[in-house]
C-alpha cells in the first residue's frame, strides 16, 4: 500500500515551502510530493526566459535530486490527481494508484483558461503555464512569421515581447481597454502599451476574438470589429483558474478555488490547501480571494506546512496582498497592493512624466500604505509589501515617504527588524 505521513500534491513554491516547514519540525515523518509534471520543480516565473532562450530548460530547477535525497522526500512525477477519498484518507492518481495519508496538502496550482471562441478547438494554439509549454512555444516561434496573442496580461505581454524579439510580426488582442488590467491603472498601462507600439507590436485594445478558422499555414482570427488577423502561431494568454477537478464529490468547500482558513486548513479534517489553488482571506476585506502570486504561494505553503506539523511558532495568514514585478524592453514596472481606488478617504499621490517613461503612484489611507505602482522608479517591492502587511503607520514620515519611498521604506524596515 502506498502511504505517506505527509502527502503533498504539487511541486512548485507552495509545495516546496510546506515540505521545508515540515522537515524543520519532523525529521523522520515520511513526506511524498506528487506532481503531474515530469520535470524537476521550477517556478512559472522563469518560463518567459526559457521561451526567449535566456534560460536553458535544464537549468531552471528550484531543487536538485540531491536536495530531495538529503531531506528524505519521496517524489512521484507525471501523475495528476484525479480523486479525493477523504473517508479513506487517500487520493487516487490518473494511473489508478492510491496514496494514503495522515496529513494532505493540495498545492495543485492553476491551469490556463481557454476562452469560448468558436473554432479555437480546431487550432493548434499555444499556452504558457508549464515548462513543456515554454519549450513548445520556443520551438514554434522558430518557424513562425506572424503571431497573434490573445490577452494582455503578464503571460500575453511576456509572450508578445519574446515573439517580437525573435523577429515575428505580433498582434496582441485584449478585450479590456488597457494592457495588464488589475496590475496598473490606465495611465501606467498606457506607458507600457506605448513601449510595445514603439517596438512594432500591434496592440488591439478593447477588441475580442469572435471566431478562429484554420488555414494551411496557421489560422485567421476574426475580431469583433470585422478585422481579420492572419497568424501561423496563436498564443492564448487569457488567464488561469485553480485546478480543482479532482474535488468533485469529495465534500471539499469550493468557490473560485479551495476555501481555506487562516491556517490554510480546508473544511475537511487533515486536508490543507495553498498556492494558486487556495482561496484565502483578502488583506483589504473580509472576502476570500485567489491571489495567484509567488510570494503568497510561499507564505501559504509555509503556514500550511507549519500547521500540518503543529509547529508552535505558527502565526495566522495575514491576507493576500498582490505583488508583481514586470520587466519589458529593459524597463521595470512594479505593482504592490492596490493600484487604484474609489475610496474618497484615501490619499493618492501620482508622479508622471510621459517623456521619460516615468510613473509612480502611492495610495495611503489613515497614514498606512495601501498600494504603490511604478514604472522606471527606484523602489524595493519586498519592503513595500511588508509595510502594507504590517500596517505600518507612516503618519509621522508621510511627507518623507511620498518624496523618497525607497529610502524611507528601507529605513523604517531596518528599524523594525532590529
């Protein structure tokens, strides 16, 4: 019988951080990581660099085989989770084998959302979520002359830049009126869109793909304004959703993802969830949200692991605060916390210079940082993230912080950490 004291389904940041937290308290209990991926663990954030060739696919692993051997962590690869059997404290994998557990962590991540565009199912389109996806996109780019990218989120924008730099004529189709909706406000997004325009990428904002039809050498994408785009490579980057298909009939509470409490515990005994699949408390409200960001996956995985091993140092999850860094054509953009607000009680300070491609927006409320977004501004996103999470009162240094957020933030955090 396959059995493990700690069974972790997943192999990226949340899963690895949970395993580390468990081993810090229990050096003997068996740990098994089950992954649908066949590669060594890697971060999805490296995938654009594999597509561009800046990183080799065989050199992006987060952990080496020696690490798993030294930590006595068993790995089962190439197997997706298909069923939860809580009454038996077991899971079933796609090959039919079952694994029994004492404690189970679901860190199954997310999968691309494929929009219901008529004809799309007849096209050999590309997505970018796994290492195999990155390798396939890199190989396809080497044979393409024209590409269409559906979606102007992070995946779509990274993909468009890499394809354009490979000498491909690229068009980006986004149904929203701006690029990177949810990360930046319209003013900042316009700076980013303009940079892509200057590099020859055709940006189709506020447009939808109505249907797609195959051609001998690719496809034709029909837009809602009657325009037709020819492509021999189609990249779909229209978002992701948590992988929860295996939960059907299990009794696990679901909404957008797997609902968890502040210790990442689900409604079922001995089952936790963390990372892109978990729907946890929002920092700004009582709602539960799926954040889908790397630092949150690490934090949630750490908390889940500590809870599973009953670590006395366990502290509750403080809530999800978005944090993203995005590099495009040698320029740096960051977004921490909220990027826009309709709250009349908030103070919003914007510094904008279109000619320099400079933007900085700081949102404060009751003397506390709510969010900051910037393009080509010297900032430390990790420190800003901590200032928000710790609800640091900036009232006494507000003017200084608005003028010099990098230096002031570093000084405040240095004083706090001492």
